[in-house]
């Protein structure tokens, strides 16, 4: 479609017009994009529209409802320049439609004709619109290529013939054409006027013809411009069809809809509106809405139209008739200055919605009854940690009515530190969208500190979006207190055991005064090596205890052998070796949480299997025993013995370095060396 079509909405009673639609031809003509101008004032997009004269035509058409033709005129602003010809109509909806053409090229051609006959001829022949020249009797003298195409005749066939002779026009149109020729004889231009041309091939085309009396070589002739407006007429028909479709759709709506002006007068309504009130269009249009709805001569109290007019935003109300419910919604239509132009009044049957709301309310009540019957605390929170639902157990725990808890934040219900931890876990669930379970935390209540174990899951809407948290908290105060008592008992038992082990260790050393403090020092180094190896606190504690009593078996060895100042005989040494088994037998009945007895039994085993009592190798030896084996040698060699003086720490470290991987575990040796050489370890 070559003609531009633009639709405008009047604002402020025609003081301004807003662009509502623009076809592609209009975009091309005006060099704009539709999406850039929709919703904007015509004066902002085309600032010279008033000077151009088209704005006044808009206002007149809007006021009178009668179509107008805006003659060919030059529009010019800083962005575009061009000649336009407009046909302006008003739709039943009140919108203004402009169907227009860019005739800039044609006007340029007309201006150039004045400059040169040669240029005139070129432009005449190749102008995009059909041009012809006739005498004052209607006989063709000349015609351009476009005229040939439009009429279906070659120029040679047109010359010295006429519309009448070629039967280009109907009898009715011939009479009309003769009247126009009469005007030309009086020196008056005509048009544009519509005609139906019967082309040579018997096809028909709708045209608009404008004529201009011209002087050529002193002779008055008629310059005719014929434009094919078939597409434009089709566009107009399409617009009319669209209006019919719109009205059909409007009438097909189940809701009762009416358009009312700012004074409440009904301007338009659909069939549902007429059916609802049992009225005809004649009885409704032009009446105040309250006259039709309530039979009153003024608005009733609470009238949504009156409220809308005051507040300039949507107002609504609901009412029932017998067993049916209806909603009334009134929306404002305002102009660019925020002034009310009119309003849309909609009455909808909401009986089904009301029933659904009642069903939802009943379901919520049933859910609340179920929640209230659960002995655990159940709560719902929104994404800001506000309580939006809580059961009676939760209310009873806080000694508050449910209504006083709703909408309160965690910080308003619990001390700062407790609330901070609660909010943190809430956010973890909301952000991850995953449950968080077994959260144990104290709760400060009017009855004192209570302990609860809580599960939290994400609360999602129908679309799966996380909108909060659902929590279930079980009171475990009784269990928690029992655990605390058990922990206290455990700590007392542990303290007693430690004291007992210390006593046993000192008892052993009392029997062998030459090695006094040996087990204590071995325990220092053993604990340091275990920490260097990054063992768990439980393993470190087990190894520490084992090292404190690793020589407990020496209780069964005669004192004279333990303190003999010279080298032992083979028989005496074999007796000494029995202390590992004796220690194991003593400790075996005691239920330690770590294999203390086994470590004591193995602490003289060696990596290559050359140790005693069982000749174990490598990882078959417990790690605690391997650590004590290294610490035992280092402490013994660096300390005085009855049968030799102290060899010193350097000699001891040299020994474990040389025998690493043979007698001693390489990882344990490396940790021991690092303690002495890099971390400055010393026996206390």
C-alpha cells in the first residue's frame, strides 16, 4: 500500500492529538519508526503541523464528524520536507484517521515544468502519476507513460480522443466530468474528484482526478492529474471493516461495558450493557449512568464514578442481586495534561469468583485447624522474614495471640542474636530453594529458654517461585537438658580418668626413678607430632593418653632390672620386653573410646617387622603406636639412663633419620624433625 495511514486519538477535547497507529507506508514517507512515535503528541513528532494547516483540519473533523480533504501543501521542519495531500475521517470510536500521500516528487515535477519545456516534457512523461493534457472540450492532446498504464491505452490512441469516445467513464461520471470542464473554462481548477475508469481491458480502477487550467502558447488547456486510489479505497474499506469488527467484538463481550464522558453521560455501550439493564440504545445513550443504573437524578453514595472523577484512578465496588454477585469497575481516560476526558464503566458477573473465594477461605480454615492440632510449632514467613501464618502451638509458646504475631519480623519476636541466626537460615533456604533441616537453636520465651529443632523448606507459589519459608519446630528442651547433664557427667568422668592416668604414670615412674618424667615428656612430643599430622582432636587425645601410660607394664618388672647401671643380660632384656604385653593385659579390660591397650602393646613394633611383641610391619602397626615409637626413642636417647649418660637431641634425631622407613614410619619421622628443626620444639 503506497498511501500513508495514521490514526490519532483526540486529547483534551481536541486541543491535542496522540498518535495511536502508523502503517509502513507512513513510516517510509515520514522517515520514522512506528515504535518511536506511538503515544506521542502529533505536535511533538511534527512540530510544524499547525503551520501546515492539517492540525486545524483534525480539530474540525473531530468536532463535526465530517470527512475533509486537506489540499496539497508543503510540510517542512528541521527533520523532513515534503508535499502532502491528506484525507481526514473520524471513526465511530472518536479516533481521527488520516489517509495521505507524499506528492513531493509530483510537486517538484510541477515546479520544474515552469523552468523548461524540455524538463517539463521529461517530467511529464516519466512522472509516477498519470498526467494528461486536454482541450476545454475534453479531447486528449497529450498524456504521459503513467497515463498510458492507468487507462490501458497508448498515447497515440488517447490523442484526439476523449473520455467519452473511449468510454473511460460511466454516463454518470461523464456528466460529472462535464461540470468540471465548465469550471476549467471559467479558469478554475478542480478536484480531486473520484471516478471509476473503465480501462481498455475492461478492468476498472478507482482514481482521483485534479484539473488545472494552463496557458500553453497562449491557448488555455487543461492539465489533468489522475491518481490511482484503488489501494487507498481498499484501505478505507478495511478501516470500515475493522470498525465493524471492533463493534462486533465490543458487543460480543460478556461484561456490560459503557463509555461515559467526564460528566457521567453515556456515550457508547455494548449489547451486554443493554441486555443487563433491559434497555435500548436510544434509551441509554445521552443519559447519565446513574439514571440507567439506579434510576436516580444524581450519583448514589459511594458511586465509583464519582470517586474515580475525584481521584483519577480505578475505582470499584461489588454488589449482589439475589444469589448472584457483580463487580463494578470504573477506569479513567485522561489526556497528556492529566485531565479527565472520559471513563470506562464495566459490570462483570463475579459469582463464580465469589464462590471460589469462599471455597479458598473454607480450605484455609480447614488447613488452620489441621495446623493448630499439630503439637509442633508451624510457621510461614515471607521473604522478609515476616510471620504470615502460625499455629496455636507457636502462639502458646510465645504466650501471644496469633493476631499479634502475624506480620511481625523475627527481630520483633526474639533477641538479636537468636533472630540473626534465624534470618540467616531463612535466607539460605530462600536463595538456594532447598530445605534446611535439623537446625537446633534456643528460643527465648516468657517461660524461659526453650530449645527447638527446626526443619525449613521453601514456600513456593503456583509458578514455582520461592515466596518465603515454611518451618516446623519441635520443642526438644527436655532432651537438650538431658544432653547437657550427660555432657557434664562425661566431662567429670574424663577429668577423673585423666587424674587417674596421671597417678598411674607417676606410680610407674616412682618404681623407676631413673626414667622419672619419661612418659610425660614422650606424651608432649607424641601430642605435638599428632597435631602436626593434622589428626582429629579425638585421635590426638587417645594418643596422648596412650603415651602417658605406654610403660605401665613396667610395674611387673623387678626394680633392680629397671635401675641396673650396666648392660642387661639377654634374659633380663627379655623380661624388660614383657612390659608391653603386661601393659596390654592391665589396660585391656578398660573400655577406652580409643584403642589404648593395642597402642601400648605395639609401641615397640618397628616398620621392618624387627620390633616386639608381635613382629608387625608397616601399616599393620597402629598409627598411635608408630608415633609413640618415634617419640619414645627421641626422648630416651636425649635423656640420662642408669647404664649410660644422655646422648643428646642431635644424636636422637640422627638415629630416627638414619632408620626412617626401616624402624620408623617416614611420615612420623618427618613431622618430628620439622618440630625440632623448624618449629623449635623442646621438652618441658
